[in-house]
C-alpha cells in the first residue's frame, strides 16, 4: 500500500487503468478523483497513483492546475527520486546517443520517451541546454543538473524557459545559467558535413533543431549541383546541408534577421561566400510570391514551417496553411522538374492529413509528383509508444515531374 510520507491520488472508477499499466505516461484531470486535498497539492508534488480499488500503480508528479494532472515518473510507486535516480536516466539516454553519434551534439533527453516527463535537454559539446517544461522538473532542477554534469561531463548547463508548455504548467519564463558559464558567442555544430552556428543564449528553443538531421541528409543527396531554396530556414538547417552536399547555390528565407545572420556565419565557416549563398529576410509567403514574380526557379525547394496546427482546435486552419505552403513551394520548382521537401512539426496534423494537404497544394500549383521519401525525427528523438505527441515531426520529399 501507499507510503504514508507521500500523498495518494486515485483513478475514477470509469478511468481505463489498463492504459496506465500498459505504459500511458499521462493521466488527465477528468480521470482522477479531485477532492479538496488533491486540488490543494503544490504543483510538482510527487504522489502515488492508485486505481479505483486503491491499489498502488505508479509514482506520479501532480499539477492540479494542469489538464495533464499526473505524469508517470516511475512505474515503481516506492521509487526514490534522488540524484542517483536522475543519473540512471541520464546514463541510459547517453548510451543511445553515444552509439548513434561520434560527437556530443544531439538531443540527450526527449521528455517522456526518455523517462523524464516534460524535460528536454539538448547537448552542444560541453554545454547542455535544459528545458524543464513541467512543474516537477522545476522543483528538482538542482538535483537534475548535478546528475547531468556528473554523468555527461558537461561544464555548463543553461536553462531555457521559453515556450508555451511552461506557461501551461504555471511556470516562469526566466532563462538563466545553472552551471558554469554562458558561451561567449554562437556554438559551432557540425552535422552532415555542414557547419551550423547555434545561439544558446537568444536563439529559438535550445538554439538548434537536431530533429531534422536525417531528413536534411536525404535532401543533401539530391542537392549536388542544384539551385536550392530553403524557406523557413532558421539558421540554415536544410540550406547549409545542401551546400555541404555540393549545391551550386543556396537561398535561405526566414522572418528572423538574427537567424539568417547565423546561417550566413555557418556558410562562411564552410568557406562558402556570396557566390554560393544568399539570404532573404521577411515573411515566407511574401518572399515566395516575390520569387515567383521575379521568375526564379529552383532544382530543390524545402519548406520547414513552424507548427501551424499545435492543437486539435487549430488543425483545419493549419492544414490550409500547409496546403498554401505546398502550392507556393511547388510553383518555384523548375519547369524541367526537381524536388520539393515539405515538413510539419504539428503533432495534431497526423501524417495522412498532412500528406493530403500537401498533395492538394501541389495539385493547385499544376504540378505532378512522386513521393520518394517520408521521414520523421531522428533517433535521438525517440518515440514513446503510448504518446502520439512524441512523434510530432513529418517530412515528405516529392520528385516534381517536368511540365
């Protein structure tokens, strides 16, 4: 039965206890008995989850103010969450990444899929950037950082508090240095033979998106000698990979001047100047319209937009936006044919819906295509089998046939 030092929360009789026993990592508020005592628990409190018959099931982190009221922390209800507990999680995650990658640049912790609900950690050499997006993680942050440094050997740990998930948990948006020092400038990261400049202090999310690594590698294979357009490029994710693959010229388009400056720095670090690399700053849709009006075409067009459908409520509008992106991108592929890569990081837009939206857009552009590649996030972003949200990324590459 329950350790008396820990509070207990209980599933309602109608709740599906089997889903929890089979690995579901979340328990929603409407599946729990929420009496005054439960509602009074401080966000991040560790508690024992019981079924309707008061049998202990798991150790959970509770946040009464969140729709996800309980997150499974450990399948052992009596587990002790201390530095050694975190160290075991980090060691398990590290062993996979060290198997996959020769250099320490990767996502180390992918939240629930790596056994740390709501926690994202990206590694940039001897610096790690932590996003503690759940109240329990914030409450255990000091212990977590100690274990992280001990297991990985990183010298600096930064906290990134941006993002909508923290506000949903009632957490602040204050980013800071937790260990060591802030890097003096952008960190140089090598992937797929390309050089990226990651701004760990002021960049988006943790500074660089590792999840597209394998998809960028595929597009790179199509880019030798090609004119390449990378729309929503951020710091040049697909564009710099294409440049490393022998593209004759790359144009990166993004709304952020700071991101494009980092992309340019990456190109310079690769020894590629203005003759091979250019940027356009501004709204992506406006930029694609301008390129079309100028009569410009490309052999490879990549569009990797932000999440247009972050939840079910925004799904239909998001799918229309993806269709618009596909139409605009397809129009910019050379009349003699080429390739179009389209991506979505919206978990609500499942692959079939996203693919259909893309095909509608391509059709409206008057182009015919073959689907030659379907990708997802790389293996340092593992998929939790019972959590569809952890499989958010989709990448489709089309061969666009000649007109």
